[in-house]
């Protein structure tokens, strides 16, 4: 007989300053933020709790030229009319939004 097991949603806990890995994560986040700004890439906003840096969509080409050799885990998810593209660089997620591309129907 089949059984259904309900498991609660996994909620990510915000980083604790008492955690052993906090200084390392903060340093990686700050270093990448400095390097992105130094490369002239426009940062939209920073979300350390989610370990994510949002950049402006016109800066994506510059990000790819400057950090292309460090890109890991490219992923995209669409919701409504926007797609959120995310890559991981040095363990930090860098994301930007673009309009959903419509498919040609012929």
C-alpha cells in the first residue's frame, strides 16, 4: 500500500556570526563584491543572507568577460514575465533579471 509522507519545508537559517564558517563566507562575499565593482559592473543590490549579488542586466556581458573563467552552476527560472538568471562565482551567487523570451509559433 502506498504511503504519503509529508515533510516540512526546509527553511534556510540566516547566517550566524557565531558559526565557524561565517568569517570565510563574509570575506568571499565582500571580496567578490569589491571585484565586481572594480570591474565596472553595476550592482543592483546585495543580499548577504541569501549569499547573492544582483547586477543590472546591461552589465552581464562585462561580467562574462571579466569572470567567465570562474563561472559555476548557470541556472535560470522564470516567473511571470521575468527570468532570473543565476551563476555561482567563488561560492557566491550572482543574479540578474531579463524579460522572458517568447517562442515563435508558426
